[in-house]
């Protein structure tokens, strides 16, 4: 397997995982890549490695450029094992010390006790042959150890998990792939991994604006060599919780009563001129839900009551969303019951504890909603739609 040139003296030597379908608890129908980079010159530098099963693929790509034993320095931008688990094997091949942030060194020693490591500080600059490497701490983007590495001569920023996508493709650059798929995967990636760290993203963007970047070399997916302003702008927007006049109605159902409520509520929202998407959890993965939540101003969740509690698929999605903390949005809960209620109240509290503003009491109906109750659902939706419009006016 061959390396792919990124720019003069810098090569992609990573691996393509065509078959992975679940990552970080969410679906990856387009697979992923584990990106590693080789910098050649007076000293040869390897930026990150790949998930352990793909070590030989990485080694083959390195070998197409240089003898892997000639690598002088290894940089680990992130301890997570999809990037670090080939480090011990790589160190056996070349003997190079691994450079990492303070928390990176700590994490690597816990993962791989025999690994030889050396700490680099935030802002530290080192000369490695003809290259100048600057290390930039980006803690909690998305682990405490995360950092960027910047090569001044080539204006390449190795941006670790920031700006990435789980997207397996034979092409390596953003301008070579389907743009709709690319930005869909970039948004899904942000919503499911980076969303809780908006403050840290804002800090990182400010740091990035202080340096001249021509290429964003990510850890997953394609490399950005064009449209850098666009992806940086999207990260700025997402991290600031800027949303659209949009609501997403997420539900599951046992005997269609909650489905009827969901569709009537959506009708009410739409009647106020607000875009609405309706997602049934039996047929929609929670990671797809989060991608839709990313630009939604209202998140409306519906559950039937099962054994006096929330329906399992709805509980799963609600707790998953709670961990991702989609603040700056409103929420509402609804649902149906037969013998006894209570699930809607529980759902309301989970959504509230995850950072959503919950301006409405939950709407809970018994058995099958008939015309009068359908009307209540539509009115509930209209109230949500009006609130979304009011929030737009407040931001004008």
C-alpha cells in the first residue's frame, strides 16, 4: 500500500476502515479512517498511529516512502486507542521516543507501561531537522490529553479529532469527495463527539486564528485543503449553539398512540411556519437524532409508558442526549399511557437535566387520541412553534 502526498515532504500513511459500523456508541454507515502522517527530511517524524489491527497497513504505507526504522520522532496528539494502539509496535520498529502533552504522557503510560515518552508543553516549539513543530494543547477536545501539532514551514495543522468525520473513502482530500456526504458526516461527528465541549471549541478556534493554516490534517476522514473557512465557521456556529427555526420530534410507540401524538404535534409546529422533522426511534439511530438536534431550536420527545417508566428506546436516546448537553434549545415531552402514566414526567426531567430549557408542561394522554385530544396535540405543537419564532425574534 502506498502513502499519499499531502504536501512536499508530508504524507498520509493511515488506514481505511471500510467496515466499522459503530464508533463511540453511534453508527458509522460510511466507515472511517485512522489518519497518521509521515514528515520526511533531515529527521523523519510520524504524527500519530492507527488502530492496532491496521498497523501493518500503516507500516506498508510508510515503507513506500522510507524505511520505517528511520523514523526519529513520534508525536501522539491523542491517547485514545484508535490513534495510539500501534505505538508500542511502532516504537519497536524505529526506537523513537513518543512526544505527547502532559496528560497524554500520563495516559500513554497507563495504557502502555513500557512505552518511552516525553512531555511537550502548550506552545512549545521544537526543531526536528528542517521542520519546526509547535504543540498546542486543546484539552477536552475531546479528551484531557488532546493537542494539535503545527508545522510552521508547511502551514499544516494536525488537528486530531477536531474537524474530522467518520468517512471511509479512497480519496484523501475534502475537494475530492461528495460535498453533501462530507458535511453531513462532519455535522454528525460534531454532534456526537464534540458537542459537549463548545467552550473548548471556542478557545481552540481562537488559537487556530493566531496561526496561518493552509491544510487541516484531521485524525478521521478527509483532509481539508480547501474550504477551511467554511469548516471553521461551522465549528464556530455549532459551538455557539446557533440554531435554526427548526424542531425535531423524536418518539417511539407501542400501539401507535404516541405516533399519532407525534404527528399531530409536528403538524401544529409546522402550522407556525417552523420546519419540523419527525423521527421514530425504532427506525432511527440515536446518533442520527443528535445530528438533527445540532441545528434544531426545539427538541420534542415522546414516549409510551411501559412498566411505569419510559419506553426503552426513548430512555436510551434521552440519556445519550443528556450526556451531550445540547444547551441553548428548548425541549418538550409528551406521550401516552394505558394503566398508569408517569413516563412523560420522567422524560421531562431527563431532558431538563441535560441542559434543555423546558418551558411547557408535559402532554400526557390516555389510550388512543381521538379528535379532541388530537386538537390538544396540535395546539401543543403550535405553542412550541410560537416559542421557536419568539426565540428568533429575541436573537434578531
